[in-house]
C-alpha cells in the first residue's frame, strides 16, 4: 500500500464575533483593573460635582461628565497604549493569529465603553442625589453623544500615540494637549475668551460634546433630540481619528527605545574578584 501523507488540516480560527467580543472584554478588564483609571476617570468628576454646589445645572453636570469621559478616552487610553508598545506587548499581539483590525477595534471599543461608564456615573449621581430630571429620550440622547464623543477622543489619542516615543513622554505630551483644549472648550467652567478662540473651540471635540450632552439633558417633546452640527463635528473627529490611527499605528517600539533596551540587556556584569 503506497505511503500517502495527508495534508495537514489548517486550524480554524474562532468566528470573528466571539473573537472581537473576547478582545473587548479583555481590554475592559485591563482598564477597570487600573486603579488610577477608575479614580481619575470615574471618581474625580463625581468629586467635582459634589464640590460644585447643591443644585448643579444640566450644563454643570454635562461638563463634569465630559471631564471624566475625556480623561479616560484620552489620557488613560494614550498612556496605556504607549506603555504596551514600549514593553513589546503590541509586537507580541501582532505575531498572534488575531487579525490586526480586531485588536485595534477591540481596544478602541473597550476604551469607549469605560469612558461612557465614567460619564454615566456622573449623570447617575446627579439624578440620584441632585434631582436631575432624566427622561428616557434624554438618557438615550446622552448615551449616544457619549459614545460618539468617546470614540472621537479615543481615536484621536490612538492616532497620536504613533508619534510618542516612550511612556515617559506620553503623560507630558498628552497633558499639554488635553488641558489647554478642555480649558478653552469650557469643560472646567466658562471663561472669557476672544471670539476667534470660541469659534475654534466649537470645532474641537470637547465643546460639541458638552453642548450635545446639555442639549439632550434639556430635551423636551417635539424638539430635536441632538444638535446636528455638534454630532457632525464629533463624527468627523471619530472618523478622521480612526483613519489616521489605522494608517499610522505602530506595533513595534521606536528604535531608540529598542536600542536602550538592547544595551541594558547586553551590559556585561562586572567580574567578581575573590578576596
């Protein structure tokens, strides 16, 4: 009987849906396991809300909620992504059979979910303890704005990380961009600013997010649920950020980081002289 070698049966990957779902759950657990993410993104806005007074307006609640949402989607996401790249985690993920788009989609989606949770906690505290009136339509509108806004901020942060070489540089760079942007956008409170700066802020992803959330909280029957212009601005930021992130995403550490790691690993140990 002739020796017939059967071809090896290729291993079948799990279906894309369960694979993406597992990646999202994994990334959400990593985010929530980080105590700083929970403390800064979820607890800090609630503290600001409580310290702001006994009767916060809908716009005050929206600003505090947006503060927590953007901190999570921008700072926490950006720093964690740069740290994972520098540690070689992204390089190892790239070597697995997991599709690259699946990893990137899972990471951004998980960031959006946790960021929306951060904003929703502030809204819930205002509704429970400060009698913020929430209708079903207002709740759905706020959630829609939060999802779109979190996607815009998470995508923009993901795109920017390609230009950040080390985790030591991540926090200063992200912070220097974040705080001026949210200050001129009114996240930390209204400020007197020239007209041109106010116009510029209306095209950045913070002010439309506050305006959309405030509009949804004020929604009354017979009026549009969400402001069209603000939704278009946020959608443009989300789409542009995702496109740039896909085109420029770096899986491997920057070369300078790799050289420093190689020198540290290859550094000879001093010979011990017996006495």
